[in-house]
C-alpha cells in the first residue's frame, strides 16, 4: 500500500474517483464535478479559470465516455485490452486511460471489474520474466517495459484487494530494478543516464528514456527503492537532448528550443519536445529555462493531425502544457480538444492517420487520446502538480 496516501487531500480525491467511476462522465454528480473544476491549476496554488463553456466540457466528457466504451468493448476473455500486438503494453495503456477518469480495480461496477481483469492479465505469471522485464513476452522491448512499469507504479495501493496489491508491489519493484540496471550499462558519455531498446543497450534515445524516467519518478513518489542519483542522471541526459546550446551557466543560447530524439542533435521534433517538457517538470524542473524554452517552441509548433507520432506527441503535449498551467495550458487544452473530438470514429475509437503509429492499432490511439483529453481531472498521481 502507499503509506503516503493514508490521509490528506489525495485520499479524499480517490474517494471522489470511486464515486465518479460508478456513473457515466456526463452524469457526474455535482460534488465530484465541482472537485474536478476547482482543482488547483499552477505550481504556486493559483486558481486558474478553465475558460471552457459547459457545452465544451460536456462534449469532452461525452467523447471520453465513448472512448472508454470502445476500450471495454474490445477486452478479451483473458482480460487484455488490445486489438493488435503488444498486448501487455496496450493493456497497461488502457488501464491508465481508465484510471485517468477515476476507474480503479477496487470499485465493483462494470468498469472497475474490467480494470481488475485487465490488471490481472498484466500481473499473471509469464508476462514478466525472471529479470523483471516486461518487454520480452509481448515484443514491446523497453518501450513497453517503461509503459507497463509506469502503470503499475500508478496503481500501487489501488488494487482490488490485498492480494492484488501485494502482487503489484512485487512486480513493480522488480521492474524498477531492471530499469535501474539498464541505466547503469556501460555507455558513452553522451548516452549516460538514458535507455534504449533493450536492458543491455549501450546507447540511448529520448523516446525510450522518458518512459523509464516517468516510471522511476512515480516509483520514488511511492516510496520504492529508487536512488536519487538515477533521477539526476536521467535529467542530465534530457539536458543533453535539448537542441539549443547551453552556456557555462547552463542557460540556453536560444530562448525557444526543443528536444531531439538523440543527444547532441539539433533537430527538434514535436513529439520529443513534448516528451522532454513533461519529463523535466515531473522531475521538478519547473523553473528550468529548458522547460520555458520547450513550451515556447511548442507554442510555435502546435500539434497537427498528420504530425509524425501524433497520438504519442499529443499525449505528452497535453500533459506537459497542463503542467505549465495558465494561458499556455488553456490554449493547449483547446487545441487538443478541437483536434481529437473532430477525429473520433463512430465506434468511439481513434485511429492514427498513418506512419509508424498506424500499426499500433485502435487501443493504442484511443488510450492516448483519453489520457490527452482527461488532463483536467487530475486523477493519475504522476500528472498532479
């Protein structure tokens, strides 16, 4: 269980989550709706208006509701939620999407039971190998391992019962240990602190690294065994992936710059800049000039429907700009809302417009779309300021 959640406002919020999970989003009870709308927006406790009409809120809620219904409709008998390959990873993403609107395994309604079955699938024997690795069984490599580990760290203490909670903890610590071991593989200086495709990789890229770093940050919040040095080394790796050169004081020479796929590369991309923005803030670097610079770069390069890695990048963009708060966060929410609501399929799913994401399937795109739209609910702890 999470000892740091035994009292205080987070416990109250999880009680509200359970209340919300039992009803469709558009019929959320007033007390829960007010809690959602009045959550602090900003690191300094400032209450920021959402600047969204009730009609727009209802449209988002309905869109999320339809997406959730799609995910539930494709759940297999064994509990997996997927329509293509990488069944462990896709199920983990779906669990996070469900949890982002308040559905947890310890709630005995249709959605809670579906989430429990999905979590049971991820936790079953054989999904994780003896080294703690989730990336072998479904072929998702370290990408899937980071996603699955992040999901487990977020679900710690939220299992259906004490037996499931114990299994989450055991699987989670083993998965974290593998991430830590992979980070310590011998690497060239430019790759130190990062991760790549396999646990024994001797190089690194930002895409894989951000998932591992998010999992470590969440696990450390849980009180699991994560050395502070591991987080520091990972943040240093992120800084080497920033596209503007840094002076001797660590200040970027360009006030607006992004993040690149590989370190010391000057080619910023939407997806990598969004990922770097969120990861830096999750690690407490809110006032870093790299964070403000990345946010400014993203304002100049907002998401576009046929953007490469659209769903992946939009997920990070929505969460990262939400962390920024204020007008930047409001504009980002409006952009994401307009893009995603317009592209939802009649069955409630989302489908990639093409490129590498097209092969990932509807479960992938739909889960990331829900996570992008649900930022204002603030339910997943890793995304709370």
